[in-house]
C-alpha cells in the first residue's frame, strides 16, 4: 500500500494535467585561458504537456530563462573629488551578490510575471534581495551604483535575447558571456509561467574555470599571495628597465 502511495505521488503532476519543462545547454563547461574574450551559451528545450493535453494547451504559457553566476561579497565605495584627487569617503559591503545575472523572456517580465508570485526573476529584484529587509537609504544608493557598473560591464543583463518558441513546444535562447567572467558554477534555469505565476522550472549547471597558465597563476595567487605579488612587481620593474634600456640604446 505504501509503495502504491509513493508511486501515485510521483505521477500526480501528470495525472492532474500539469505541464513540465526540459532544457539542455550547448555546453556545460566554459574554459578560460589567456586568450578568452567572451563566449556564448545556447539554452534550448521543450514544453511537455500534461496527461490528456496537446500543444494547443501550451499556447498561453510564457518562458523565462535566467543565468545566475556564483555569489560573492562586494564592497562598494563612494569617491569624492578633493583638491584635484579622488578619495574614498564611504563604503558598504553587500553579501551574496550574483557575480553575473541575465534574463531572457518571451515577453517583458512586467507583463508576464505577477510580482506577488514570490520568484525574484528580474535583475533588479534578484540583486536587491542581497540587501536584506533592513537596508538603509544609503545602502540603496550603493546598490544602485553596483547595478549600474555591473550593467556597463555586461555582468547584469535584462532581457538578453528573446526566447524563441516554435510550435508552442520548442524554445531556444542565447546568452553572451563577458571576457572577464568570474570562475565558478553558473545556474541556468528555465521557468514556465501561466497567468503571471511560475508553474514549473528546471535548472542546469555550467562550470566556468580557468585552464593552462591562467589556472596556474590563480592557484599561485590564492596559495602564496605575498610571493605572487612580489613576483608580479619584480616582473613589472624588469619590463620597465628593459624598455628604458632599449630606448636609451636607440638614441
């Protein structure tokens, strides 16, 4: 009897006609080397009708696909110009901020998502959640600066590309990755929405990591920060001395 109950619970969504989504990615690993200048991820999938349904029953469903980078702690500083130079006059630290976040939709989020649904899908809402409920007016101003700079650098992208839907069942979209993409795990999630509410979702993981010399240097910097910094300074001084010597000989 217990086994039959477990089986019924597993099949319950299909039994009541619930729709599901399946999604795949063009790649699950993004290698970063010295020549990495950015990349592109293709997300594609299908809407699966529930029991007794056809593709026509999916015509009123919207799709949102998001890419969320690994969370990080960010310090945002406010600079003021004084006596001809810029000086730090304030700062705040924001924890659990996505290092990258982008969305793609079949229609603008403000039209297809009910804001009481509870899902934080837009760039602004996803990042603002990092502030917490006790955020001050000053915290909000720092957050606005973080959001502006992130958008300028391509780390935070609203409506990256439209989600292309064919025959009410197949969908695809693309995301562009910036050249200075932070390493870590990136979660790609496809959401199905009906009537402004999320009814199904599925996620896939992309690993972004450095390879070759870039990986060696990063590990060296993490394990021996002072040694790495000293070697970098010595190499910079040596390069400057060599350039000066070559210029002097040319004269």
